[in-house]
C-alpha cells in the first residue's frame, strides 16, 4: 500500500506525542480513532434500565448517548490520545492496634486529586502539539468527567482490557491506573485494541463483600462500597453497613485479589503518595472528632473532599462500629450528640454494635431529647441490638 507523505508525518508526530507524554509523567499513552462507541452505549443503556446505576442521577440515558460519541463533545475531533498514570504507591494497608482503630482508603485517594494532575499535563501536551504543528489545534482535555467513557476509549486504544471486576487491566500496571483523554482535531494513526482477557479467572467476584459484582464485568452500583462511601450522600442501608468493614473512602478489594495486580511494582509518583497528615491508614477516632474547618484544611486538594465532612464522618461511624474496639465509644457518643442528623444516626448504629453500659446510657439519654425521626428509629434499633448482645453475653 502506498504511504502518503501526510501518513508518514502523522506517524512521526504520533511518536513525538508519545515520547513527550511520557516526559510529562504519563505512564501509558496510545491513540484511538474518534469513532463512536455503539457497544458501550448499548451496555450503559441496559445497566441504567436495570437500575444498576441508581444513585448517580446525572448518569441518564441522554448522558449515555452523548458520552458514547466523541463528536458530541467536539464535532471536529479526528483522534483521541488515551493516557494513563499508575497510582500504586507504598503504604501501610491497615495499622490498627487495640485502642487505636484505623481505616482504609482506596489507593487512588491517598494523594492529591488526580483530575487537576491530568488537566495540567494534558494542557501541556496540547501546547506541545500546537508547537509541533505550528498552528492552533482544537482539543478537549478530559479525566473522569463522565462526558466520555474513559474505559471504552482506553480499551479501544489498547491501553488494557476490561476485567471482570469492571476495571481496565493493563499489562504494565494492572488496574492501578487512572485514565484521561485528549481529543484532537488531528488525524493520528490509531493503535489496535489488545486481545487479552481474564480467561477462566473469577477471583474478584466472590471477593466483593457486598455482592456488588453481580456477574462478570457487571457492577451493581447501589451495593458498591466505593459508591456508598463517596458519591452516596444519604443513609447507608443497614444491611450493608457491617459489610463495609474499615473502608472510609472507596474500596480496593476486587483489585487487591486480582492476579494481574500482583507483583506490580509501585510507581510511587509523588502526587499519589499518602498525605503526611492523613497517611494510608488513618486513625479513625481523631478524624471523627474533626471540625468542618479542620476537615477542609486537612483534605485540601484531596479526592476525599468529595465525600464532604458529614459523609466522611458517617463512614467513620460505620468503620468504628465494625472495629469492635470499645475505645471508639466516647467519640461516638460525642457524634451522637452533635450535628448533623446523618452522623447521629450512624453513630447510634455503631454504639449498638459495640455495646456496653456507656454506649447504652448515652443512647437512652439521647433518645429522650432527639427530635429527628430517623435518628430516633436508629437509636431504637441500636438499643435492641445492644440489648440482644447483653443477653448473649
Ligand atoms: S470496589 Fe469493593 S464493593 Fe465495589 S465491586 Fe469492588 S470489591 Fe465490591
Ligand atoms: S480477579 Fe481475575 S477475573 Fe477478576 S479482574 Fe482480575 S483477572 Fe479478571
């Protein structure tokens, strides 16, 4: 086949883009076309219809349609540069000791909010491409905006393959990768998708404590600890609370068990190392006692800000209730008598689970003055649980 001059120069440009992307700190770089993603659209529509995306009100059928065709975002798009950064870093997973219960945070959230990291680097990459071409280049820089389906772009570009845990798995870094895209009005030669798949492995499905992986590659968002502890702003269903364990923001369990993730060397990018003030496995009791101002200061620039002060303290109550550590009772009693109601109700649940005279007396006292109907209900149920524990003891 005859190769035109412009084909050759676009291949050279692509090589320079890949090289420059790596110098900017992207670990993975490949290119795909700007064609639509009809299969992704069908899958998203089916899952929305089945209620598996409930709790994400912005993820509508209209959004699925728009997100499945890059030209809806940028009509003149000709190709997409798909990029990835490994966020795997060294850090302690659980450093709980008696009297000091500690929690778990999904690894991607140990460091700074990656959206800002991607946006900055993608803008730098765009400036490089404009300088190479000597003309203005139209672009859209995206990172987890849900305005495009990151995983579908990355899969078609050959960055990795869809795992049965719904993550994108890469040969180089397993699923410990964050994804972004640069839409360009430049036609670059596309890379082919990988032919790899999970094979007979199904380890991640039974590893999910809440049964959120309802079939290979199918996630019931409503049961996923990641959704419950981050996006979900309200009450966490009682039957799911014990299954959340010590997770206070996100969950990595279906990635921890994945053989593709084993023996992947941490990249230890500075941005994703644990924040010194919080660490990878923070002590739960001091965090529960944090004021809103302290929360905002401690988590400035962190993805954990997404859970908000009330949401994080709700999660902390659940993790403390699951810790079985009576050292948590005084802080939970303070939460039971503080604001907002969302935290009071989950503190009552945790106190019922931990049990003991101090917990019982605090709940009885609160019951006498509590005006929020839902919190009163939680206290009543917690007292029943606590009472049955006493009977068993
Ligand atoms: S992130 Fe956790 S809760 Fe969600 S599917 Fe994976 S193991 Fe299950
Ligand atoms: S645990 Fe096995 S089935 Fe699940 S994503 Fe990893 S390789 Fe695929």
